């Protein structure tokens, strides 16, 4: 099978197409013929070993654990291993292969049954591949990280990308009043927000009503700014962003929020819930509460160009690689 491999760390130029053996599914696993795979920030962070601590798990001088990038996928079951009862050959599925060793930038990927679910009706492979990581991150941030309740005022900072776009829609589905902060480019494709703020021209911190929940997907504001923007008893959840933002969320925010009556936390994804979360996302799609916004599609052969495009940032939706008939 063809796969996109990197044998050293660096820019997208380190990526190359190679022929690798097609894996065989073991007990409790399925082999998926990948039709589409989406690109996440985790992919280019692993590619560049940024932050540097990535090397401690993936290989100090060269990538060993994850030589093939990609975790999101959508495709068809090509083979099933022993003890698999819920899936059969030909089923259209989507999922996240992170805990299975990643590797979805390839024509086939082997995953455990806890890493996938049946594709929602009405979605293309491209759209389904855009859902797993971004969708489950948004879901856990709102449902578990902040426990959003109907009528609450929720701010999504960095609403233009995949996680932010899904978070806006899910917060609305939970009955919240949603303010989205994003670029002017992204605003035209945003779904579900009650208020949209252009971060280059408007400051959410001046809102006199404040917010019950702030979900930070991307943004360069200090923890103290978020604390001031929260109402009494408010909750801040940091789910991504730059290295500085991630470390501030982990180390500085808990200190800034100490004794304030407000709560700050950095989201840690619970992979044990993955299959159930994928099914919940599929149900939101079925009811019309969740729509998938794609920024751009690339052919599998253009993965290097696609990675460069994603690294430039300011996306208005997910970026997807197409394989086989999906292209």
C-alpha cells in the first residue's frame, strides 16, 4: 500500500510516498481502506517535533513510533479480525487511529473496534474524515470539561478551525448563547453562532455581561484576561493553540484562577470514550445539529502542499486528503 512517511523531523519537505506492507487485522481489530483523511495540528507538530518533548516518545533523532502521520480517517472495512462482531467487510466507517499507532495518511489503516463507528448517513468520506478528532475534542470540552447548561453564555475563542467550528455548533445544540471569535474570513462560513467577533477589530473582554464558559481553541490572550471575562463561577477550558498557550493553560492558569471562585483546566482527551463519542457526533449530524465545514480538499499525491497550507493557519474549516475513489 502507499503511505506518506517521514524518516526525519522537519518541514513538509521531509514527507515522501513509500510502498509499505498492508497490515493484517488482529483479534478485535478491523482493516480500513482509507478514502479520506483529515490533517490536524498534531500532525505537523509530530512532523516537526514541536514541541521538542515529542522526541521523548516518538524518537530522539528520528520518528520511530509514528513514521506515518494522520489519525482521522473515513473509509470502508476491508477485513476484520477475530472476535469482531459489530463490523463487516464493506461497512462505511470513520474514526481516530491515534491510540492504534496513527498512520491514516495511507491507503489502509488497522484499528481497534473502539476507535471507529459507522459513518453518519448523508456524509461524504471527506466530511466524515473531518469529524473524529476535532469533533470529539469539541464534544468533550463542552460536555465534560465545562458542563455547558442551557441558557449559559459561551465564548469560543478560535472558532474558525475544525475544533472551534464544531464547538460553536455543539454549544448551540446544548442550548447556550454562543459568541464566536475568529477571523473575518472564517466568519462567512461559521454555523450556529449568535454573535461573531472579528478578533482583529473587536475585543470579547469588553463585553459587559461576561461569559459562563470560555473554550480556548486558539488565541493569544492571557489567563488573567479570560478570568476577568468570566462571570462568577465561570469555567475556562483550554483545548489547543500555540505551545505558549498550552503551557499557560497547564501551569499558569490554575495559579491565576486560584481563590477566584472560577475554574480553569486544560482538556485531556479521554480516548476510552472514543467509539461512544463518535456515535454521539453521528447522532448530532443525523438530527441536523452538526454540520461539517471543509476549507479545502487535496489529493493524496499533494500531501506536502496540503501540510504547508494547514501550517499557514487561518483556516475556515477542515483540510482533507482524498484517496482512491474519493479523489
